[in-house]
C-alpha cells in the first residue's frame, strides 16, 4: 500500500526515513559477512552519523529528481530543536533532509530507487566494513 507523503511534515518523513536508512545499513552489513554485534555496530557508524549522512547526500544531490529534491528540502528546512554535539547545524540539517528523502521514497513505493540512491550515497563505507571484518577476524 502506497501512502501520499504530502500529508506528512518533513520531520515525520525524516523520522520514517531514519528507519529506512537503518534497514538498508543493516542489510548491507549483514550481507558483508560481519557476524558480531560489536563489528556490526562499529561499521554502522560510518553510515548513520549526521556527518556521514551529510557526506552521503553530497554524492547523490546532483542526481535527485525535482520530487526527490523537494522531499530533501522539506526535511532539511525543519526547525531543529537539538543538534548533536558531534555535528554542525548544517550537517544535521542535511542529514535530516537525507532521511526525509528516503522516507518519502519508501512511502511512495519506490524502494528500488531508495536502494539505488543508498548504493551511490555510501560508496566509501565499504572501507569501514573491511576494517570491521579485519578486527572481527583478529578477535576469533
């Protein structure tokens, strides 16, 4: 069932999009062969911090459609009540916009587009997976 995302605030789309990104991250990490919770959690940080999400956005922003860019802007332009200590306000806004984009895509049934953008957004995260795999194998 598809939902019309225009009825949701940018903040609500970002809330849902956070879960979508988390799902895509966990799927990628499990498929990478990581097996321990510690290694999985460490590798996940290269995806889910505001800084990582802000950098990921830079990789896909030029290829977003008008509809996708509008969803990003809805999330980015939300009033922020609290900014994490390890992120600038600009990084946190871009990360929130990225989450809103992924939330919108999932809600309208465009999971494949979300997966394609995710792959393009996080190409450098593969190095983090390799590092976590190396540390995991050293522990056993």
